[in-house]
C-alpha cells in the first residue's frame, strides 16, 4: 500500500518531531510511508476565516500532490476533517455559484482516502496495541474536529490504553473546546485564552505529567498557556507516545 | 402594495434558486420516529403516568368510583378549603361528600371572584404517561381554561386506564385542534433562577391527581 | 431590530469585560453546566432522538420551501376561527400595528408573555413612547425589566444574575412598578418566585390586553402554541379580553401532527424536562373561554432576506430552545450581552447578522465569535449546522458578494478592517501553492530562531499576551526527510 504522510504545514514547520514519530511508528507497523515534498497546506485557515476562494487553489494543489496515493494519513484531526468534510462542500459551493463541476471532480479522489492517524491505525492497519512503551501519567484531550467532525470516538483512547507503562487519567470537561479555533485564537483572544486556561487547569487537576492530543494546533495553544501559567504539564502529540518504545523511548 | 403582498413576494423571490419540489407534504418528512417509547399494557401506562407525575411534584392518589367522593372530600378538608370551583359538567357525584361551598363557574364570574376560591376540581381530556402530562380541552367536566389556573389548588381526576395514552403523538391523535387545550405537567414551575427548577409561580402551586379506575 | 443595540462595540471588546467579570463568569458557568448535564439525560431518555431531530429538520425545511403557501393557509385558518391576521414587513410596522390595536381597546397597559419576536422589534419601547406600559410577566423578563437590564439568554434572559442579585433588584425596584417585595425577602429561589407571584397577580387580574409570541403556528388548523413553565403565559393568554400575538413567519408548521415532533424535542432541549409545566394551544377565539378578540401579527423583519440565502436559510429552522447557548464554551465565557442582540450565543451569531445585515461593527464581528468547535450543531434539535453558516457569513464579511436586504438584491462590499488579513491570506495562499518559496521561508525562520522574540508587538500581542510562542525547531520536517531519506540514513 502506498501511503502518503500529509504532515500539515504547522507540523512541518513547528513540530518535526511529530512527523518523525509518525514515520517511525508506521514503519514499525510495516507501512511503507512516503512524504510528498510538494505538499504545503490544506487551506483550512483560509476557508474557516472566510477566504474560501483563496482556499480553492490550495485544495487543488493538495489533490495534485496526493491524488495518486492509496491512502493519505495526517496526524491532525482538523486538517483531515478539512479534506474529508469541507473539500466536498467547497465543490458544492463552487457548483452552486455557477462554476461547474471542475472543483468537485478535482477534489473527489482525495476525500475518501484521507485518514486521521488514529483512525488509520485502528481502521486500516487494524491495530490498537502498537507495541509502545511510555511510562508516564497521561490525560487525553479529544480535539473538536476529531471528536465531533471525524467521529474518532474511542480510537485514541484504545490506542493509549494499550501502551505499556502508560497511566491514562480522565480529563474533566474533556469534550469542551480548548479555545484554539484557528484565527479565533487571535480574533477573540480574551475568550480563547480563558478557554485555554480552564482546559489547562482541568488537565493539571488530574495530576498527569502529560496532556496528550491528536492535533498540534490545539497543543500549540495549550502548550503556550501551560508555560505562561507556569505549570509542569507537558503537551505531547499522540504520535510521539505511540512511537515511543523501550528500545527507543521518547524523551 | 400591501405588506401581505410584499412579504409573500419576498418569500417567492427568496426561493427562486430552489429547484421545484413537487413532493407532497406527506412524503416530505420521514416519520420513522416512534409512536411510543416501548410497548406497555394499559396498566403499565398508568403506572408510568403515576411515576412521572410524582417526579414533577404532582401528588398522586388512586381510588375507585365508590370512594372517589370521600377522597375528594378528604383532600379539600386537608387543604382547609372553604370554597371549591366547579366546571359546569363535573359529574355530580364527585363532590357529593365534599364540605366546602361549591362555586359554579359562570361566564360572568370575574377573575377576582375566581381568585378568592381555594380549590378547583376538574376532569381531563387525556393523560400522557411518558411525560407525566394532563391535557384539558375545555370539555364540560373541565370548564374554561382560567378555572384550572387562578385557584392555587387543582384536583384533576383522570379516568384510568381509558384516558391514559403512552406518548405525545398518541395524545395529539385524541385531541380536537379546534378546542383550546392546556397541557399540564406538574405544578407551575420556573427555571429562571440559575437554571434550576423551582415549583410554584403563577399557576396552581399544588396539583393533586386522582387516578380513578 | 431594536435600537437598543445600536453602537454596540464589536464582539471581542464586549466579551473582554465579561471574561474579566468573576461574578458573571461564575453565574454563567454554574447555570450552563447545570443544564448541560440535565439536557444530556433528558435526551438520552428517548431512543429515537436522531429520528425526531431529522423529522424536525425536514418539517421546517419543507415549510420554508413552501412558506408562501403555508402562510396563506394559516391566514385562512386563523380568520375562519375568529382571529384577525396582520402582516408586518419590519419592526416599525409591527410596532405600529400593535400600538394601534392596543389604543383601539382604550387601555394604557398590557401584560406580556416572554416573546423573542417582541423583544427583537423593541415593542415595549415603542408602546412606552405612545403612553402604553407593558408589564413583562415571565420571571426572568421581570428581573430584566425591573433591573433596567438587557436579556442575555433566549430561555433565561436573567441568566447573568444570581439569586442574591435578583433579591436586591426585587427589594429596590418592585415598589416602583406595583406591589413591593415582601418584608425580609431572602434569596431562596422559592421566596423569589413567591415575590414575583404576588407582585404580578394584581396585574394579571386587571389586565384587559395580553401580548404574546408563539412557539408554533399550525397552518392547517390555525392553532397557536405557547410553551412555558410558570403559568404567566396561561394568565396572559386566557384572562385578558384582547390577545395580540406577534410571531415570526418562520414559526409556521404545516399540520397539527407536526407538533408531535417539536413537543418532544423542544422541552428536552430547552429546560431539559420531559415536558414543560404548561403548554397552551388555541385556535382563534372560543366563546366565553379566553379572549373575545385575537390578533395575529405575522412578522418578516429580515426573515425573507435570510430565506434568500442558500446556506444561511437553515437558521430559520430554529425553535429557540437555547441548547446551543448552554453548550457553547464561548457563550459561557463571553455572556449574552456581548452578542449585542436579543439573540445571543451561537444561534444569535448566525441570526443577527442575517436579520440585521453585516454593516455594523457588532454584526460583522459575530460570525467570528466561535471557535467552530461544533458543540452547538451536535445538540441542535433541528440540526442547524451553525459552524457551516458561521463560515459562510465570514465569507460574506471579508469577501462581500450578493445578498438580499429588505427584499432587494444587493452586492455587499467587503467589510472594512480586513485588508491586512486579506493580504496575508493571499500571500500565504501564494506560498502554499509554491512549495519552494514555502521551504525557503521555513529555512529562514529556523536559521534565525535564536533571534525570535518571546512576545510580539501589534496584532501578535493577541497571542503572546496570554500564551508563549513555540520554540522553532532547528530544521523543518521536510529537511530532515530529505537529509535522512525518510529516516533511513538517520544516525543516532
């Protein structure tokens, strides 16, 4: 199976460790993973801020880059949701505006074969125990696009519960948004910050060392809040936990 | 142009982009929701009604036809009622043992007069088990809408099991839309203070329900 | 809509005050968290919730699709049952009609059932200007009216007030409006409810004119439905001689049978009850029972403009349950007043900019008053995809485009204040379709990472005011991938 890693622009630039962890994890599970170098951005920030027309070339570019692969895996719930949920909507809107079927046809091939990482592991590879070892107390924040957009459900938890040495503790108010929301974080920074601070306080109350999520955008916001509030908690992407083994532990 | 024509014209222009839809109303809506939630015998429906009435703080009593007048008399006496309001078609026997003065509701009765009455006794049109709801529709044994509203104490008699249905859809099937109806689920209440339910605002603060069967 | 809200600051600024108000934050958190858990339980009790939700959505969509037909049908049914139907294209016309109807009765005071439509049009202020006093009789509306306040929630307009604040308002203000609060009033909810009962009873008993809205209007039968809890609705709907109901045109449903869906979904979604304490249904007038005269004022006021929008029209399905407010993390922290409209919360953020247009600062900012977390869509009993409409309205704000205002087709210009953002989005769009340029930028950023400040000036402060910036890695992932051939050459 030819699997493409769609790392996302945020991870490529700010979180290369997450990318390395995904490669290590998938390789360990026998998946042949490629990183198409021409990949850039799915267009989510443009689309969600109201710049749908500016997002269209990015979506076409995504389709050009990834169209030939059998599966496209992304360690970001919101970017995977952008492709799966919103690319079809972009096609429909273009059609409704009298621009014909071209965009919908261009985007259609990538929609069904784009997977969020935990979804790919559980549904396509068919594993929940990925052979990981991570001797830490962890609490898990299900991000909104993963939870309500993609319907990831129990998949991330099942993966975490199978990790040796990992103690998973329940996050109070887990399903509530962390307050990132893309440009919301700066356009409505007071409300965003208040939501982030509440989420961090809830995480701290669990006594966990690590706040885990399957989306670094949310962790960027929460991590920045944690250090500002001076908490000892660390934000860690789920891929880095699942990639960690006794032989090669995550730092 | 009248505002009527203006608004209807705006509606028609607003929908110009929508493809013609010839589907009749009957086919436009999938009705695959349940007619009732779970199958119940009539006795089980009465049980559930009693449970849900009590859950919303109605006081539930059960009696047979022979004892009904005594039960009504006891409830009015316990309340200390001096006057009891009566709809025009209330079965004569229901109040035959009651002590308080009967006040018949008449068209010319003022609201101030109704406000001085302690209690009211009515029948009902239908009762809904799943929601603990009594529906009054202004039939002669229930009277005008105001009489079950202004007095602070309402005794409502439900003939079981024949007046009990399981669900909201079944209740609507039994009602005549032309009649004004009042759906009552427990005594008057409010959630306006900190979104917490408190019983007792403008309607009767005590609702007693007699399941007659 | 009402002039009350003209000149409101944009949402972010209005929200800042609320975020920093500890009492308000506590009140909102307590109330919304209480109701959230209860709603979830009430919904879980019915196994066919998804089917009811879908049916509710389809009934509303079908009605909106044939709204002209159902409004005409409704008018026929109401008229045949002894009512009189009036049509109001906007707030001003609706207020004029109601004022005239009240004056024709010779009365100078009216009792009101809580109604979003009459708040939307600013009816109380319009009546006051004509010498008619309107008494709000819903407990929360009474609290708002006595406190010279503004509503902050659809269902519980005084949700921003806690019991102690309510007691203080009752003690100081009730006397000026009628019967004063009882001596020694405490802040227990039962005593507060009792105080309202005593204060309002004299008004109910002498009222000759009642004014209401309606939750539903049945086209087939001409039946109107008001769903309530306290009994103030029943008082206003049955004791006065004249009843005037002001109802948005989108509140019509085709048939009696349709009520079986909404009477199951509305109470569970709003107060989290199996059934609300009181529901009143009436069809025209009924002899000696209830008002002798019934007037229905059908209100447009921006609804047909909303109907003209392909994506935005789904907002007209709303049954005003307020479940979306109660689950919204933004509402919980910003409070209702920040939305600058009688319709706060997620539904307000998509309704107000459609009913009023996006010209004002507050209306142009409302589509952004959301993190797009989707909790509102998940609980909506008529499946309004609020995030979809929010994003659509963001497009309207930044890109402009065709819209309908007061029945006329217009082309909106992009809103002011988004020029820098638009330029940045276009620049990013260019870089993202030119991978080499992107890569050059990433490398430059990585190599200069030790020079990056920890806090940013200007608009960047919106981030660094409360959050640290991440530390840039020494190289982007793509360089690692190329250097190590996807990790194959990695040396440890």
